[in-house]
């Protein structure tokens, strides 16, 4: 489920109140934050052009007035007097009166530059005690909004009748947050947006690393959990006042979003239904369970379940996997129906064809997935294999054994079949698993997760495999280096790069799949055409697809190259050229020689020889999969041993770089890293080692009397 499901009711918003806080309006030195105010006004201008009705409630007058009056004091006194007699605290009412003039002048200037008309309204809580005033207020606001004027409201602190206008919480409203909530109810707004200097409401002070952003506020769940930090650095409200105002408006059926006013487009994002900030809604308790499981709880539960899974006999784990394969086949209709709904939604959203291709489960895919699970089930038992056995000393036997890594976090985009492969491998290897798929595959992932976990026996627990619902949970998961042992991202370059830079947990994966096929001068023409076509068109969206075709210069004026390019074009492949090929072959110039198209497109380049091809691959490739087509075995062997990629092929399509095709049964992904696992990662890549020492009372005691033998012993796997 989305962190807050705003998209549906945002389509009905016509009239909204936007309240901007003092910390947004002013900088830390008290001066106006002109850039932020300009971005705010530009957003409101865009809303007016879209026929929204906008009311602005602004703070900042007191802080701005205080800054200006301090300046006047400094100008009107000598520096010595100013330093020897520090100025007394300024009267808040005077600050408000002076600051209001400057604040409204700036709004008027900014709006005028955007060809928008605004109006000023100063009110006190005493005004609202008069029913006639409230009626007239609504009528005036309605008239202004009909004329596309933006009414700008502010509490008139300069003439407030309260004795302690910055502390007194009595009255109809007591700050601009509560004024905004009151106005939302008075003018019957459809939405209230409270802009502040943080992303939204946190479970604790935002500066505390342990605080978590709350996306949907549920009073029953969060009221007792939240601890507030300091109040606003300049204004009187702070987050407590915003929450109170939000709760009051939400109780009157007006949705409220608290979000950052530092971002230049958060108001637009809110109205687009994007999950920014914290949502308050009277029905929020119906959307999210009060007993929602935290990221840490999910990870801890997965570890506990994995430890129980490791104690299962190998045959029982095999039967569990066979049961999952059977369940997938038995529920194929439901799976395909949910997947079809995902594909339809993705097409309606305008996702690119490459993503939709990865998203769709084609006919026969469920049977193929079930078959791959059965292959994994029938593999040799991976846990507890003795990798090395050594007699350290007399009666002291050391064994190096295979064991699970622990808890895996796999973040993947588009491909729901990845969920099945990853789940089967983690069960076979005794690991716990947390899965986060892309929102475009939410229905497919949900049904697959439900089917798989329904087969897991209660003695292990269905929490062995957790499905993370929200993208906003990922930052919290990436902080859990004490309970998550490995992160495996499967997706775009930006996704992998972002994850690598955001966590202390080891990351296994590849950022790009820029795979090369080099056609050497001695290549067999028919073989070259066959391999090149397969490498590009068999599945263009796959990471092992050819993205760059390198051709020996001796072939640049031959029928082979012309036929290769003609065959690719006939299959609908768009060709781009490197510096040499674009000139020689009259191809559009490629924007980059390091580019993963993931579609029916590729780059062509001419190289001097095999050495130049290797240099090109090392400079522009991604260390994924690279291939040479040649009849010269000596050249082939040099290529195979010198290209520093996870997979290097001779006379074979790059599409063979796949866990199932390598006989791994399935894969959690392809790794281009140079530690732990490389290439397609199957069972072995999800295992680590455990050292087991068996003795009979030996002690070190400074190594006195211990005769070390370090004798290798025959292996005998114990399961």
C-alpha cells in the first residue's frame, strides 16, 4: 500500500488553504527567504492557472519585524553604546506591526511579477466571536476566489487582545496554524497544506537519527509514540501546533498534509497524489493497520524464521519448494489476472515499453518458474557442506562449513518473476528474506508473495519472507546493518547507485548491463549474424542483452557488416554510431558509449583490432557480459582471459549469462562486483562459511605443549 493513498481524493480538490511557516518565510538570520517565497508564489500561480482556488495563510511578520527593528537600533546608536548596553527584548506587537508591512509588500511584488492579484486580511481570534464577521468573511473570500485573487491571511498580533499572544493557548485560535485550520472549515476548503522546515511529522525530533517520518498519521497508533522536539525557532507554533490544527481540520472532513516548504514543488506533488509529507485524514485508520509492523520488526522476524528453517532436514526443505511450485501452477489464473491489471495500469500511466516488457508474465512463464523451483529443490544440499577439514593438532579437528548469510534485502523493479526466483533460492539456502518490488508490479508481487508464504509451515513462520509495502520504508531498512546481512538491488543504474551510497550493509549487484559483442576479422559470417541478432532481439529489456556491437576495421567495407546492420534494422533495431562508425556508416551519433538501452536499440563502433576492442570494453563497459565472435582460437583465448568482466563468452550469445541457463536453477541477480559472488548469483552466492572446531579439552596456554600439524583431511559432508 502507498504510504498515504492520496491520489483518489486529490482529484476532487478545488479549494485549498496553504499555510507557510515562519521557518520557511525567513532565513536563520531573520531575513526574508526570498528564493523560497518566490518558488511558493510560482506554485500558487500554476494552481490558479489550473483553476484551483487558493487561500494563503502566512507567518513571518514578527520575525521579520524583529530583525528590522534590531537593525534600526544599531543604526540609531553608537557601536560602543550598542555593545555596552545590549538592547532589551523588543515588544512583540511592535515587531508584528513593522514586519507585516514588509511581508505583504514582498508578496504583492512577487505575485505582481507573476500577473497574480493578492489581497491582505489581518484577523484576530476576537473577530471570529462575531457571527456577522464570519459570514462576511466567507462571502468576501468567495468573491475574491471567483475573481482568481489569492487572499493572504495573517493573525494580527499587533492588536491582539491576549496578554501573552505568543504563549496563551486560549481562544478560538492562537497561532497561524490554528488560524489556517479554522479558515479551512470556515470557507469549506477541500484540502489544507501546512508548509514547514522539515519533511513532515516524525516519530521524534527530526534531528534524531532514530526518528522516522510518519507518512499517514493514525491517532490510535501514533499519539502515544510521538515525542516532539523544540518549538519553531522563530514562530510560536512548532510541530505541536501543526498537529493540533491538522487533527482539528481532519475531524471536520478536511484532509491535511504537513510537508516541507523548502522543496520547490511540494504543493504540486501533494495535489498530484504523490506521497510527500504526513497525511491527516478522518479515514486514515481504515487504510493502515494500527499494528503495522516496522522495518526492524520485519527483519528480526525474518532472521528468527530463517534460524528455524536452517534446522529443517534437507528433504523437508526440498518438499517445501516442491509445494511452492505446485501452488504457483494451481493459482496460475489468479496470478495472470493480477499481472494483467498491473500491465494495464502501467500502460495507462505511460511507462516505457522496456519496463512493461519486464513487467508482463507471458504465457508459459508460471510453468517455467515452477520448473526452475523444482530444479533448485533437487540440487545438492547447500547447507552444512564441509569445504575444508584440517587436523590442527592431535585430537583437534577444524572444519570449514557452508552456512546461510542470514537476512537478505532484495529491492527489484518491474519483474515479478524475480520474486519467485529469489524466494526459492533463499529457502533452499536457509536465509530470511525481505522483498521490495516496484509499485508498477504491486498486484503481481502481492499475489505471488501470498501464494509462496501460504505454503511455509507454521513451525517456520510465514514471516520468513517479508514483502515491504512502501518505498518510503527503504531508507529505514538500509539503516539496519545489525539485522540485514546483504542488500541485492535489481533495477536501474540510479536505483543501484542510490542504494550503494545509502547503506553500510554490503551490496551485491550491478548498476549497468552494457554488454558488448565484438566481431573479429576472422568471424564466421553466418555465426556472427546469428549471435548478434540473438544477443540484441531475444529479450531487449534484459541486462545481458547486447548494447554495443564492436566490429574489426577490416570488416568495415564488407558484406558481413552491411548484412549485420540490415538484419538488425529489419528486426526494428535503431542503430547509433560511435565516433568512427557514425562517420563511416552514416549513423546518428550515440550520446554516450556507456549506455544501456534496454530496448530495440544499440551502439555500433569500429575498432582497430582485438586489443582496441578490449580497451573499449574496459573503458565503456560495465563488467557484466562481453563476447567475441572469431574463428581464431588464439585471439579468442586472449580475449577470454584479458576482458575483466563477470562473464566472457566465445562464439555464444550474451543472453546465456543467466542463472537458469548456467544450471544454477535460478538467480537473485547478476553481480559485477569483485568480492563474494560474481556473475549470475545462485545458491552458492547466498552462502558464507562457518568454522567448527572439535577438541577434547585442549587449551592454548601460550601454545606450550601444542604441536600444530595443519594436516588436510579427506572431506566428508555432514548434513
